[in-house]
């Protein structure tokens, strides 16, 4: 669950990784919280997808991707 502001929209898709609500809209937030409480399967699915997505942004993954980039650049010279 998150508000749909800033960079959140770039990393979390509504209904895939999270339920996004407009900023400063407590009624929409309350509605989505109730939806999740009523639908445990949805809550589990969103949680699992969010965990998978978050791994893309780990320090280990960022270092690995940067290393690949450096190696590609070095191999071109």
C-alpha cells in the first residue's frame, strides 16, 4: 500500500506490487486497507511481488549490474 507519488509509480505497479492511492486521500487509503483485510490472497500476492521487485534495488544487485557495465566497457577498448 502506498500513495501514488514521486518515484513510487516507477517501481510499484498498482495491483501488481501494491495498491496505490492518491496522496492526501484518507478515504481511498481506508478503502484499500479494508480491501486487503478482506482479501488475504490479494495481500499475499502483492506482498510476494513487492518482495521480488525490491530485490532489483538491493546493494548486491546494483554492484553486480555496475560490474557488468564496467566489464562491457573494458571489453570494447
